[in-house]
């Protein structure tokens, strides 16, 4: 089995070594094997780090990711993922709505053209 040191795993995964140590401390990564004081993980850990990063980009918290990773491998993990994803979708929909409202506000401000905080009619509407 091939093992990767913390620097190599971090480089290949596109994260800092401190992130790997943090993930390990939270139980998101298996405890690294130690050789001469160096952390070594099986090369397959790279895929697990990719799953963690993808889940973070999708808006999952580290606690939610840990819940997913603690699930049984195989079909159980698929069901676990589906359950977490179904719970996350409404939260993401709310986030998208809020972000769209913010975008519309900024666009309205630019369209106003006054660029004066003191005279802007849009600000007066907010009072």
C-alpha cells in the first residue's frame, strides 16, 4: 500500500497541512500512521479529502460531513448522503434567495446612478 506524507497529501489535495491535521482531530480523516514523527496516510485518503472539500463547497458543515463519513460504507452511505442532501436543499434555496435579493439591491443602487449616500432615494425607502 502506498502512503503519502502530510505535505504530499496536502499538495495533491490542494489544502494546507494544518487543514489535514484539523480534519484528523475532528475524526474526518483516519488517524495517520506515524513513522519517524511524520504523519502518513494511505493514498486513498486523497479521495476522502476531495469528498470533504466538495461537501464544504456544497454548503455542508464539518459536523454534517462527519455524520456522512461515519455512515456505513456502500448502500448505507448512499442513503446517508441522500438524507443529508435532502435536508440541505431547503437551506441552499434560502441562501440563493437571500443572495439574489442582495444582488438585486446592488444592481438597483447602480441603476440609480446618484452615487450619493446623502441624496439616494433608495436609502430613503429603507427608512
